[in-house]
C-alpha cells in the first residue's frame, strides 16, 4: 500500500512526489528487463551526456577533468572516448573536499544531503545525494523484492553494525520504517555490534522474521551457531546479503543450516544497489542494474577484463547530479561471468571480493561484531585515510592508522578514547602508524582483524 500524497485520502491513495517517482521507475524497469544489451547501453550514454555536461559546468573538481578530456577526444561521447576519462579514486574525493560537489543541483532533484562511508578499502569518504538519486535506490530495492517474489506484508529484518550504540539493542531491537519506501512492511532492526549470536537467533525466532538482510560473515556465524544448537527458524523464507562478497562455501553452509535460499547483492553507500543475484533457479551470478549505473571491471592496464579475469570495480552513477561519481573506483575486486543464458540481457558478474568482517572475542568465550568507527574517527581527524583494528589478545588491540598528515597528540588521544568508549570490554589500545594498510590475500580489506590464537 502506498502513502497518499493528499491529506485525508487514504484509499485509493494518490502518491506523493517521491512515491510517484518510484512507481514511474518501476514501470520503466519492467519494460526494460528484456531489452537487448546494445539498446540498454545506448540509453545509458544518452543519460550520461547531460550528466557530464552538468558536472563540467558546476563541479570545480570535474571541470578540469572534463576540459582535458574534451581536448583529447574532441568531446564526442562514445564507449571508447568515455574510457579516457580518469578514474575517480577515494583519495580524489578526500582531497577534493567541497570542490567535488555540484554548486548548482537542479531544484527538481529535491533535497540534498551528505552520505559518509568507509568502503572496502577502509578509506572514509563523504559524498552528496539527492531525493532523485534516492528514488533510484528505493526503486531498485523494490525490483529486487519483485524478482525474488517477496511478500511485502512479510516481516523484514535488518541486522547490521550501527554507529549509534543505543539503537537496535536486544532483546527487542527497533523498528526501521525508513528502510523500505512503502508503508505496511513490518521491518525490524538489530545491532549486531551489541548482541551475541544467540541473542540474534532468539530475536529472529521471537520476531518470526520472514526475510533477513545482513552480512555474509554474520550469516555464516549464525548458521554455525544454529547447527550447534539444533536451532530452527521455520518462518524464514529467504536471506539477502550486503556489504561483503558471498562465497560458495558460505552459501552452502547457510542454506543447509536454515533451509532457505540466500540471495547475494552488491552495492555501496555511495551508489546504492548496482547488482544483485539473477532470479533464475540455479543462477548465482550477479546482474548489473544498467538503468542506474555503468559497470566496468579493469585490469592493471586500465583495460576491460575478460570473463574469469579479476580486476578493479569501477562504477558510474547515472543520476547523481550532486556528486560526479563518474568512473568511480569502488575499491573492490570482481570478475565477469559469461553473459546470462536466461531471459535477462544483463552483464553478469561471477563474484565480487569486497570487505570482510571478523568477530571480536571477549573473555569468557563470547563473540560479537565490532562497532563501526569510521564516521566518528573521520570527524576527529580528517587526515586519517585508513583505520584498521587488530585484536592481539583478549586484552590488547592495535589501532593501525594510515594518515595523510601526522596526528597531533589530542587527535590520537581522542581517536583511541572513542574506540575504547565503544568497546564492550576494557582493552589496551596501541596506535600503529603505517603508510598504507594492504588488502588481505583474498583481495578484501579487513577493517577488524581478530588475531587471537586458539
């Protein structure tokens, strides 16, 4: 059921502006679901052209890049000339500051606000989004639910680590009315940074959850614990993942433990949903949502990877007129699959390798997910480019910092104090400074590493 945009009218509802946008997008998404690939790409570039012109005129950062690109290519936009635009890195966003953002976002795009993220490299960035770009996020979320035949009247649950340590606490958790665009969905929220695996399982059973969204690593731990307890969730119909890649081993374990399918998605705070699992039975690859983004997977030479070749994920947000996220290097690694042989004419992604989360071990054997610290530490010391915590023992942790400029004593003390305040146990925190924090051998960035032996 929609919200009515007209006071006093509850049924049939007439949607307000935002809901009308979402409905219009859903209708066009449905129409484009079987378009030939060439037609989809042609429409992508028709949308890309005015976006480039807009940011070239209104983003001081992008103006310089666009001018150089015009001089090199003559300004004619083609798939080949597009790839001559420089990649946008997280460091670029950090260094650009306010100069990145459009100074003249079209008023019809609605409200503008900032969105911060750490991303898969552990490098925090802040971008700006609009009501219009948010409408695309919501519409793609609803397409995902339609693809997977979800009941909108079902009970939804989101389990994630939350910066606000007072939100989503067990045993009740919190409601999450803003997670989905339409009312009537009974959506619940639980903070996995503040509860044990047993508390999560008991909460899911008590709430009679039908659809669960959480990290693959958390699902893996929950699956192992449920098998240890011989615990069942009879109301659970499916699970979807976020923020991390899903391995075949994880999928097998999770589906065995819960007797329900797990559906992989890929997206980011900066761009939103960009790919999710093909809905056809037996198809586990991810399909690019071409109505919203241009996806690239590039090798070390900046050339498009062939299927089976691992490369860097680069995305272009086609509808963000507040921030030029054009050829944006996400910081993840991925590989193309062969084109989908089913009804969906979309580029297919075999796997994505992004961030990974370890669990924190506490005295007495308890385990919990660590809280998210990037937003708070970024406010304390903007020169922090990466931050990683390594748990060395049940009483000691290293706080590994890669900084653009040396921290003053007050900044270091504030960062350590913030982390110490948010931990559930008193740890000795030791700052360790490095030039850059490398990825793990798997290609993932490990923002929290538990190195406790045994």
